[in-house]
C-alpha cells in the first residue's frame, strides 16, 4: 500500500463516518419529531434504506432547521431534568440553607459576614 492509497482509504473512511453520523442524526430526529405520524416516519425509514444518499439530502434540506430546534429542545429538557435531579438529591432548599445558617449565627458558630456569604450562596 503506497501513500496515495492510504490517503484515499482515509478519505473514504472519513466520508463513511460522516454518512453514518448524519444517518443516525436523521433517524433520531425522525423518532423525536412529534408532528409526523407513524406512517410518514416508516416511509422515511424505507427511503433511508433503499435510497440512502438522496433521502438523507432531502430530509436535511427539508427538516434541517427543525432538526436543530428539536435537538436544542432536547438538550434544554435534559439540562432541566438534571438540575431538578441534583436539587432533589441535594435535599435542601435555599430557605432551609438560610435557616441552618441563621441557627449557626445565633449559636455563635459563624460570624455575620460568614452568614451573609452563606445566604448569598444559597440564593444564587
């Protein structure tokens, strides 16, 4: 194998990986799309199987903008769920943290300055 064949193989592999990334993105978007019914999704899957490159191009041209929107919504939803889970696991709300800091202040364990910083951290 000479250097030219190596570069050609590298280029072919690159485009294969790109093709599969786009294919999986389109398939994920198909199942994420709430505005399409099942028959339309099945038809797109058939097109992707039997006319792969052309159907990928058409799908990306027609639904490209809405694909990005659905992806962004999914990411935001995942972030919101993660934040809710973290708050649930942490178990204490801002009011509880401030109340605990107030008890520490009243007992003399912390100073007013430390209380203010804990209160600011709990409210942020």
